[in-house]
């Protein structure tokens, strides 16, 4: 069979979702999934720090994927937290249905998960790194997964023979393990590699080679670094995720810390002088917040730079082995992250910086290089997408739908016009809430405090003022409230907003609006 006929046949089989054995034309799939990587800090995104990231070469390899493939500007999670987002990726279901509403919980017993379906489609599969779903199995042929969150330095990994302690830096070790597995694979079968980095998750510990990188650079501050949260409801005033007040000098910012293990000499040489200068400066108030912002962001970007190196190493291997043209490479992160916007770090909210998930897909011969599909996509779409890419069988009843048509440049007429969101964890003092995000609006119900918020993203993209009580938006409130009810019925039948216990609330300023 010549290559053109084979490619055409492969495309036809994929487009009708027929499960076939393992023809040579089946694409390999590499899914590189990082943790807490914001769209603001990817050069290829048109976001707050994108230009800075391009100038400083923070994400050159990720940017190359975006240039050669599709970047989704409207990609979202459904519950902005590590474990819940990962469970939605695995199951194609929202948190309330897959059982993972909170950190470290296992996926509901008996739930369908995509790795088994990809395997059943004839793929050899492996998973490395952060899983963070209790005892949920990887369902892959080979796996080395962190227990819980995993550590940046000298992490332990769990495999079929139990726990093993590795020596070195997590991002590099996971890349080594991935490439090692690829080298010994059965070359007669297509493969799917899940490379799930811990970085750039808190506490943002970079590799030694980047300890001094960016040290003399000033990271642009967000205009909202000193946001007083007026114009928003009680929840924005009772959170505990402010850089100035809540970020920890020792564990987060490495002040009064000494280096550990084999990286100690480099750590002390790089951070020691900085720490001495910091102690002498006796910073307070806004000056202290500014210092914390700079140092937090530098370590965060250093961790990202190492993730980008990992992307580069994997892509280089694919190219060297002649696999580049027949391998799909996906880069994504489990949710967005605050990089000082509104004075915050962390995630959790339905608000923009938190709900956005980076998603970039390079698929030679299928995705038009440099394409930017604008429909609203969500983490629940990954599982059916991967299974369709592998020519496997997508089950009925998933909440998400395959992105393959969008990747081919076609938007189905009935594609979703709104996405559903529900955050259940009271961590960082963030009030539980559910809501709906459309192309233009965000509507949220912070049910423990019985407060609603509405943001007009066209007129107020930074979400500084809720217009829920503004009569000019009365019709919008009615329509979106009905849409939210429809989504709740679809995705969370039986959910009682009064049932969960309200998180402890600190006394805060009330929304004056
Ligand atoms: Ca995360």
C-alpha cells in the first residue's frame, strides 16, 4: 500500500471511529502534561507575559509545537485543582461524576478511563510522573508514578515492583525515563507516552542549571498586583492566596533555607547572596510584595524552562528516530495559575487566569501549522480525543467530546457554547462555587455565602467588577442562570448545593455594589 492510500485510509478509519488493529499508519501519541503552567507564561499564547517569555526564551520548544500545530486560546478546566483536572482528563467526565472533587481522591471504581481504550486499540503505553489520584491505576503497559505530589529533588516513583528512590531533578528524570522506555519499545506497534511533570507546581524548585538564569531581569508586574478586590463579592476578600500576605518566605521563596543533597553548593552560592541582601533590606508592605513577586516568578519560570527542555528533548528524539511525521505531540497543563494578577498565586477560581488551561497539539499532516481553533474546549474532551486519535472506541455517555474535528479545521454546528465549572475544595480560603463561562460572560454562584457574580469579559477582561446586580445585565443574568441550571442537570444530576458544609469564613469586606 503506498503512503498516500495508507494515509487516506487511516484518516477515513479515524473519522468514522472504527477500531482497527495496529496498521503502520497509526499515529504515535505523546502527551506532555505539566502542573500549574499558566497561559500567561507561554510565549505562543497572546497573554500577559507572552512577549516577555518570547524575549527571554522561556518556552521556545513549546512555542515551536504551537507554530507547527494548533493552539487553543479558549481551553478550560472544569475544576481548577490538580487531582480533579487529571481525573476529568482520564475519564472524560466532570468531577461530580468521576468521583474526584478534591485532592488525592481516587477515580470512582469501575469508571472508564482512556489509557485502557488506547491500549485496546493496539498501542503500547507508558505513564511517568505525577498522577495524584490515590490508588487509581495508570492502566498502561509500563508506569513509574510519583506517590502523591512527588518531589522536585530525588523523587520516589512507584512501579509494578513497588517504590524506588531516584537521584536527581524530577523534570529531567521523567524525561530520561520516557526516552529510555521509547528506546526499548516494540517498533512494530504504535505508542502513547504520558509524560506528566510535577513542575512548575509549588514550591517552584528549579534545576541547578537555572539557579542564576533571570536573576538580573525584572519580570513585568501585573497592573492588578495591589488589587483591593473592591467590586467583587465576599469570596475575593476571604481568600488566602495573596503573594504579599500568604506566600511563605522559607518554603515558597527559599529564604533562610539551605541547599539539600548534591545541589546544596550551587543552591547556597546562588540563593545565599540573594538571601543575605534580602535580610539586610528589611522590606515591608508593597516593597516586600514586589520582592516576593519577582522571586516567585523567577523560580516559577526556571521550573518552566526545564519543562520546555523536556519538550525539546522528546521532540529531538522523535526527529532523530524518523518518528516526527507520524507522532502527535500534545502539550497541556492541568489548570491555569495566578502569576500575581489580583495579587494572587495558586488557582481554584472560575476566574480567567485559573480556569484557562494551555492546550497545544501538533499533528503533522492533519493539523494546519499555526492554527488557532477558537471554540470552547475543556479537559473533559481529552479522553475522547486521544481514543479517536488512536482509532479506538469512544464510549457513550462521556461529558466531553473529541477535538479531532476541530483539529482538522472543522467546527461541528452543535459544538458547545458554554462550559460548566464547579470548585468543591475550601483550600486557600477559596469559597466553593459553580458557574458557567461563555465566550463573553462568566457567571458564578458562591453557594456557601449565597452570592452571585457576573463578569462581562468583553468590557472588563480583568474581571475587576461584578455586574450581577446591574439592571443593564438583567436579561443576561436570567439567560445565563437558566443555562447554568441546564448544565448542572446535565453534569450533576442530584447535586444539592446546600449539602456541602460551608468553608470557614473570615470576616471580610462586603461587596459595596
Ligand atoms: Ca495543578
